[in-house]
C-alpha cells in the first residue's frame, strides 16, 4: 500500500486523508498543534465543494451545523447604523442560497471524525526537512525521527512548512492584498440575536456575529495596510498592532479590544494569496491554502481546500503508480478553478465580487460521476 504523509490537520489535510484512504493509500497526518485546532471564523462551502461533502456523507451534518443569521447591519466608524438587510450577509451571501456557512471548527471536527481510525495521526510535531529520492521522500520530524513515504503533501496553510522546504522561501509565493485580519471568540456582550453587525471607519473595520445559540460571539477585525514587518507567531505584537489601528472606531470597539487581549483562540494574519506556477515537485504536492490560498476576501478558501483534496486524491488513485502523470492532471484540472476563485478577492476591492462572478467560480469544476 502506497504511503502519503500529509502536513496539516485542517480542512484540506483531513479531506485528503479521507479520500486517499478511499483510493487505497495509507495516509499519515502530522500536525504541529496537539489536536485539531479550535476557533476560527465562519466559513462557506459552495458549489462543487458541496458535492465533495455529499460524497463523504457529511452534507446533511454540515447543513445542521450551519449558522442561523437573520441578516446584518452596517454601521459607520462612530457606531451609527447606515443600512440593514434581511436578504444577505457579507460573510454568508444570500439567505436563499443553497450554500452553507458554518464554523470552521465544526467542519474540521466533522472531517476528523470521518477519517479517525482510517489514518494515522502525529499531533504535536512538525517537519524540519524533506529528502526526495527516486523511490520516496524521507521526512525529518522535530524530534529527529526520520520516516520515508511514497509522497508528502503540504496542507499546512498560508505559511506552509512543506512549501518552504520543497519550493523555496515564502516571499517568493505570497502576494499581499493590502490588509490584515484577526479572528477570535468572546462572550456575546452586545446581546446579538442571530444578527451580524459590521462597523467601518477610515481604513479599519470589524464584524461581529453570535454563534452557539447566541451564547458566543465571533469577531473579525481588519485594517488596510501594506506589508508589515512582524512575527506571525508573536500574538502579543499582533494584538498591539490591531489595537492601534482600530482604536479610533467607536461603538463596541473598546469592549472588543479588551476582549481581544484575553481571547484564547486569537488568530491574526495578512490578507494574502499564494500564487505559484506549480503545486507539485517530484513526489511532493501542495493542496488548499498551502498551494493556492485565495484569502478570506474571496470567501472560497474552504471550497478550494475541499475540492483540491478530492481531485488530488482521485488523480493519484487512478494514476496506477505514475504519480508524475497524476500530479500533472491535478494541476491541469485545478488551475482554471483556482484562477477564477482567486479573482473573486480582487474583482471589487472593499465591496466583494458580484453574484455572477461567485456563481461562475464556485461551479467551475465538474466532478466525475463515479468519483475521481
């Protein structure tokens, strides 16, 4: 049985592990965190990605776990309401859509349960080196352990370690989109009832929405800026940057920034895309954000992760050992889909892509009727 090491136990990595097992591979997932990571924003599953969940038997579970927003309101920097809608939200799109918005951690938990017992997991460690040879890839782990696999796949996000080890320095592949974003959870101190609130000021904004039957609040904070020099693992530095940029906003901003200081699931990063000429090199491949992050501005990162993992596993499965041809088919099939979905982030800066563009992009890949 061919072996595959997958770096990253989030949406792309877990989905890939599931489908590789279905195709007769022996997957192992390595994850730096001690368990699947909690927290995160609400994410969207749209178009062809819904078919991937359906083929995993998870579509109805995802629909049950979806957010229940009744609408949204937009406020200015002083907290004054400008307009409201009960037909759509910025995060989830139209209310009458068949697409699904759910919390990232809920989707990850579903995927983990689906693959548990079908793949080996190595939590609390990471890769430090890769040595490619004609007959396999030797992976070196943080504790010095060395193991050889037929293939290694990076599903480890925007700051992919596998990408750095196999394809070169991160700056060669990241394209900054002129903004930074943070996500965290806190108590529902404004008392929101399935209602999303946006506040926008000069160069800064935030979005608040309740989850878990209105008992929790998820906050997304952002500001416009060119590339900043900061440590992406130094959360205190990141909190300080955010507080300085958002302090001029009124409304609930002071309480929000206070909550940010103690949030256990605080996440901060640049709005950026990964743009690469190739997602495979030798026996190593990239999937999801590691290879083609579209950024939260596109609303399609999760759908790209689900679909890319499905296609990659399918092509390897029908490759009959010819992984070079399988990788070439993976790149050929995914490239137009990725291009259209990445374009959503830059089509209309500050206002989001049109419904027509989103509809076209989310359905721009067709899955074989009998699977990949």
